[in-house]
C-alpha cells in the first residue's frame, strides 16, 4: 500500500542533510555521531548563541564609553541583563546535558520527542526548528541589535 504524502515529510531531507554533515564532521574529528551531535549542536551552537547575545551589550557599552549619554547607560544596563540571560541559558543547558556523551545525546533526543509531541509534529521537524531555524533567528536578532546600536 502506498503511503500518503504529508508536507511534514519534507523536513526529512534537510534533517538527513544535517545528519550527513554531522556524520562527516564526526569522522573527520574521530568522534561518533552521538559525540559530535553533543559537541556541535549543544556546545558549539550554544556557545555561538551565547556570544551573539553578548554583542548587543558590548555595542552599547562601546557607545557609552565613546561619549554616550545617560540614555546609553540605561540601554547598556538593559542589554547586560539580556546578555546575562544568554549566559545563564548556556550554563543551564550545559548542566542539563552534562557528560557522558551517551547520556547527553539520549536526554536531548528525549527532550526533542517531548517537544515534538507538544507541537504536534515530528522529531525531525522539531530538531530542525530548534537547531537550525531558531538558532539562525536568534543569531540574526542579536546581530541586528548590535549592528543597529553601532550605526545609531
């Protein structure tokens, strides 16, 4: 019997491309798929996101230091809180998905399955939404805020 087409199945292609990328990267680094998934998806992406969250505060502090007004002090203070949220989130994520690799990977899969159920979608789509779409959106937002401050 032929299976009915579902639009959600389109997520399988980019998901499989991501899996292929991680398998290749793992092979190049001498790591298993589970190990490289934890290192790349959690540690590297988490660190990049955290650093991008620091950029707006750094831009506001730069503006304040180069002759900014009291307004820049308030903006810098607000963005320091925003930066602290990014740092806190990264630290919490590291605590939640602590080593060994097998445990961290399995817990991440379990969490993604829970979110997939809550969102009424598939594990693959949830994985793409979080590790690709949401990651890129947050990086773009943080970059735009920092760019806007530097060019204000």
